[in-house]
C-alpha cells in the first residue's frame, strides 16, 4: 500500500527568486498537509550525504555546488498516495519536459536548478525526512 508521507525541498533557485510562498500555496491547494518544515542552508558535507546515491554521476559536483549555494526550505508532507501525487504536482526533473501547470514548469530554471525536490519512493521519503527532522519536529 502506498504511504501517506513524502519529503520535499524548495531549492536555492526557487528561494532566491522569491517563489517560496507561491510553491507552498500550490502544495496546500493540492491537498498536502505540512507536518514539518525548516529553512536552512546545506553544507557541502550534508549535501554530499543527502545525494550519496548520485555520487558517481557526472553532475554530482554541480548538484552539490548548487544545493549549497543558498538557503532551502525542507518539509515533510502528508496526503494519501503522497509520493506519487507529489511527483505529479512537481513535474519532470527536466523543466522543459514538465507538464504545464507543474511546479517545475512554472518555477524551475534548468535540470540542475529545478526548483523543488520530491522523494521517489516511500522508503526514501522516510530516509530523507529523517535526514532533516527528529520526531519532535513533526506535527
Ligand atoms: P532531484 O530529482 O530532486 O534529485 C537529484 C537531482 O540531480 C535532480 O533533482 C536534479 O536537480 C539533479 N540532476 C539530475 N539530472 C541532472 C543532470 N543531467 N544535470 C544536472 N543535474 C541533474
């Protein structure tokens, strides 16, 4: 059965460009409840750990560079079928391939600076949520 939680980050480009409010509004309008949220800036060490699975990819250096370039907003979201529904809401990784009306289509600038992250599985939603939040941060 699909889980009811996912993890998201509003990435440095979207924060820098003033899109936090608009993105959170779309997330709420799509029926997600925010159960934990923080604004922070990742260190190179933290970003490397978060994106460990991508370490061997050619874009890893660019990814870490970018994700540490400014503040991000991290959150745990709750809704039935959260992981799949959230990935539909944000659109394809490459904003040029993202559906009209999706968060990446509206706010992303490139495949690297793609505005927002969404967990790709229930298992990763738990791992990623635990990376940023302890139990007492969750409401
Ligand atoms: P996300 O799916 O949130 O997590 C992995 C990130 O790696 C992805 O978003 C993009 O920001 C980045 N990424 C994926 N593919 C590429 C690529 N070809 N070039 C640069 N960055 C990429």
